[in-house]
C-alpha cells in the first residue's frame, strides 16, 4: 500500500512511501525569509515527513536541491551540512541546480530515503 502525506498544493502530495522507500519534497512556509531561513524551514519539513513515514534524515540516499539563485548555494550548503551532521556515513548523493521557482520560494528540496 502507498502511504501519502498531503501537502497544500492541489494535485500533489508532500511525501509518499512504498515498501522500503520514502520520498519527500519541501519549500519554506515563509517565502519572505532569506535563503538561510528558507533552507532551515524546508529541511525541517523534510525531516517531519520522513519521520511520519518511518524514515529519517540519516536514511536519505538521494537529494536534489533547487535554488532560485544559484549564488545562494554556499549559504544553503552551510545549513544543509549543519543539518546532516559530521558523520559522512549518513551523507546522501546530492545534486544542486539553479531554477526558476514560483511564489517567492528560494529553495526546494526533494529527497529519497530508505525506511525501517
């Protein structure tokens, strides 16, 4: 059975899981905030979603980070690295790209994690 966590947008969910995998996506709740705060908010939402689905940030195997301004990458990276911690055994594969995001979002994060 597929588990789903509803998001706010019509036609899509914030997270889903099937068997031993979970997928989550997040942007910041406060799009008037700077890149540092938006990254913190997005990662907090990712962590909440993974926890609800029986996973954790330590179980992320793949991540994609989309930035509205690629020049914000260093600031986003600082928050990302602090959030993940120093144990390289838990670091996922990650890509980061510059894109056009709507509604004032500066960052969007998508992850795939193992459950259990």
